[in-house]
C-alpha cells in the first residue's frame, strides 16, 4: 500500500490489510517493484534499472530418499567423508564443458554436482537406516533451447543426475526409495525465485556492491519512503548467511524505523 509516496503496509491475497510504519521486502526486485506495487508509483529510470536486472537461473536440485548410503569407488565404505560436502567436478575442463552446454540452452550432460547427506548430521530427518541425499546441480538453464521445455525435460534431467552419480557410486540406483527433481522453472513456480535464480539475481560484476540491485539504490532503500529491500538481491548477495537482512535492519534503524 502506497500513499503520498510512502509505504503504509501490505494487502494480502485475501484482501486483508496490514498497516505498518516500515515495509521490508525479501523477495527480488522484479516481484517487489513490478508485481507488488501498482504502476505509477516508481520513477521511470528506476524501473528501467529493475527491468535490466539479470536473473538467468542456471541450477537445479535432485533430492533423494535412500535405503542406505552411497558407496563411492574412490573411497569405499562408510566413513567421515560422507558427512561433509561431496563434489563431482573432476577437472576444470569437465566443468567448462558442463557450462558450455548451458550457454546454448541445454542442461549439462555431465553435470557438476554438489552433494550432502544431512541425515548423517541430524538422524531425526529419516527413519533409522534411511538417508537423504541432497544434490545441487549445475548447469540447468532457466531458458532452454527452442523446442525444449522443463516440463518434458525434468525427469530426463533427474535421470541424468542419477546416472552421473552412479559412475562414482555404483550402488546409488539400488538404494533410491523416492526422488524429487527441482528445475529452475519449479524454483520460480513454487518459491517465487524469478527465472529460478537462487541468489535473486546474477552475482555478476555489474550487479554487485553499489550496483545491487539498481545503481543509486544499493543501500537497501527504494524510491518509496519506508519501503526497504532486505533479500539476496541486495548487498552482499545470496548465500546462507543472513547478511543482507542484518545490514538492511541496521539501515532501517538508522532511518528511525521500528
């Protein structure tokens, strides 16, 4: 809700109105400024900057419920190596080829995969003897080549990830109980991450520091009084650290906010 150039609260989907002295948005600039604010409340040059902001998500997820633990050829058996982050990235050339395919709108046939087994740290996440394998996969471009779409490519992408892991842990296919494949399109549809970018926008040089998210508006403020940004689209960007939110809160306090 905007009145006289000031944010005065929010309107929920069911029509309920919640009034506030300060509104802080942790969703990305596209959603905040072009979907949640009525037209006419923002300067044209500011909106041009928002529309130039690049997302281009390039990662997917494959989560698996397992009947046991993967057995890696390079280090067979159960051990401390399974408790940390495991990466399938055998060479720089391997990762470069994975990225090359994504540049032309194809998911990587030999993907770079980061894996963790959280049940080895927190046993309450699964029944005894069962485990969860969470895989972060690159590259999976949001915009696929002409003739391809994620609704039809989704399971093929998931199969390829499993096949890749099987090259290093041959028993993986025998212990999969359930599988969840999350594409960049799913990240947008289900979690509101525009173009499936997990960092709410590319972490490229022209979108960092004083340019994130828009030149001239990098200090968590917006052209609308009392409307702030506090998510990963602000400095210092995405990552599981909470830094954008803390820094935004300090600026809100500095301005005399709640």
